[in-house]
C-alpha cells in the first residue's frame, strides 16, 4: 500500500520542486523527493532523467519524514542512475570510492559514534533513508554499526566472495551504492551488525 499525500501537501512540494529545481529538502529528503514518480491514489511527479542514456528504473522504497522520521509508507521512486563523471561531481573522492567502487574507509577515519540526539541516516549518494539512529550501537570496530536497517526494502543484500572471504554486502536500493557489510555478531534483538562506511551516510537530526 502506498502513501497518498493530500492536495495541500502536494501543491507545496510541487512549488518547492519548481523553486529549487529538485534540490529542495522536503519531507522525503531533497533528492528522493525530486525522484518521486507516483503513489497509489495520487498523480505522478515529474523528475529529470539523471543520465540521458539510462533506462527508467522505478523501485519501491519506504519513505520517511525528514523532520521526525515518521514512516510515510511505500513510494515509487526513480532509481538514481548517473555516469561516473556525474557521481564524481556529486560525491567526495572517498565517498565515490566506497559507494561506486565498493571501497572501504579506514577504521575510525570518519564519524562513527552514536549521536546524542534522535535522527536518521540517509544515503550520501541519493538520500534514501537507511538507518534510524536508535538502532546504532558502538561495535568498537571504528565503523558506524546498526542492528537493523530502517526498512528492509531500502537496502539490497548480496553475497560477496571478494578477498577470499564470504560476506554479505549491503547496497542502497535507491542508487545501488555500496554501503558496507552485515554480520551475525550484533546485539539483540536481531543479532546482526550492519557495519557501514561513514562516508556513505548522511545524518539528519530530527527537529
């Protein structure tokens, strides 16, 4: 079931979209809102094609309000597909290496401590909601660690046999960006440790 916005909210977001050219930070996150293409019972929102040669790919993601993390339901979102040159313009060198080249940042090289206030982590590449800060814990590894994603549909998990190890890689469902890996040595209630790269995440504090 998808979330239907009322007419007043839709008009406000259409205004912000026109005003900022898709860069407005609205309830779904600026970039994610610009890529929202439709909802059950509602109309479609236009979005520019990121890469001229890229085929249209629409994915169903769980959307969350920017100001308080409220679950807005399932939205149809255009997957962000860019060329390497466009990704380089959008991301820092370290974020590009992780998100687009499956790299790993050095331990303790980025922010990894649990924040002192409520908030969520979004993808640094496409703004998809990934983790709520209330699921973060100090794993002692030097990387941000969480015991579950904010929504299972917002991440993609695939087997990774690189470097002679068998691991489960975690990617963002909104742009296929590499985030890190998930292990089975985490705390209750899931027993999982989503070990993420800090440069792949953007923290948003709740108002």
